[in-house]
């Protein structure tokens, strides 16, 4: 069934996904073989088939949990044995599709399909949170978010509870007269997840808006021209860095992409 996915161009039809899922559930006695087949498919398939392969895992596990009950499902525990290795191949999907991987992980987390210690490393692998690199430039990736359209009723504690679901918060700068706040997260992945998950989220009955904000370190006059809001990154040319540059100060409110540090 899986190899027949190659006969179709993604996205794969619902009927096809249902047929594959039914086949897997029917072969529940041979669940180890089913899981191994899906894993092998994901290792060998072309990038455009990585997301359909992920959807196959999701569909089989959801159907199994629905049909047999979460405590009797054999597929999720089996997939979890090699899941980090499997996701190494899933993340070889095309760049713009990585957000779909995050969406599936968020659903799994919400529905407790896999335990947190299995899910978290998969989020950590998601370099979709990192922007593309530029030649001979240090990527200072922001971990700071601008939160706009805030009701005057919103308190710091409410922001802390809302954003704290996605990871450790380093600081919150709430500016009620301007109806906005700056939330600085500890890790880029967590800030990225908050940015994608909380778009349109309501606080005190009012939908908030979110965008990347430059971290404190890159707000200095000498760096501010290198900021790119869409990607949430400052590309600082290597030639502008010297032994006198305070890298620790530059990184405040963000984090360096280690791959882009000058040699």
C-alpha cells in the first residue's frame, strides 16, 4: 500500500490514506512489521513524500487509539522506539512544509499520543524555527516576540501563563498605554511555537497579534540596520565583528545560530 503512494502526487487523497490505515489496522497482529514498513518508507522516500508518510503514522495511531483504546494501542509505543531517528528523515521534507510537522507534533502533545519526553526532542529537532543563513553573516535569531492589540485589562501574570505553556520566559515588558508587550523566551524553538500557535489567540476577549521583535542586543545603532522582521533575525556581516565586539551583549534577547559563527 505504501509504495503505491508514489503513483500519486502529494497531497495524498483522503481515500488513499483511509485505505492504508485500514490495511494497517487489519494487520494489527503484525504491527511490528507495519511500523517497520512505514519507517523504511520514510527513510527512502523523496522529500515531497515525507509529509504524507508522517500523516500515515498519525492516521494509523489515531485510528488504533480510537478503535482499541489508548491503553491497548500497540502502534504508538512501537513507533516511539525509533521516533527520533524516523523524524530525522521526516525533517528532510521541503522547507515550507516543516510547519506541517510542527502542527502534527502540537496535536500529539495536546492529545498525549506520546509522552512529553518523546515529543520534546522532536520539537527541538525542528530547525524550521531557525531562519535561512546568509553567506559570511552571523545569524542573531530573536527569541523576543512583540504582542500587540492587547486589552488594557491584560495583566503580566496572564501573559506569563499564556506564553509559559511553550517554554521558559526570560522577561515580559508590558506597556499598557501602547496596548502591547515584549515577551522574551529562553529558546528560539519555544518562541517560534508561541508565534505560530498563538496567532489570533484571545486575551480578555480581544484577539492578539504577534510578530518577531529584535532582541535588546541588536537594537544598538550599529546593528539595527541588519534586522529582518519576517525571519526574526539580524544578519550581522562577519566583517562588522571584531575582537572588541561584546558577543554576550549582542546575543541578549536572541540566540546565535552556531553554524554561522565566524571561523
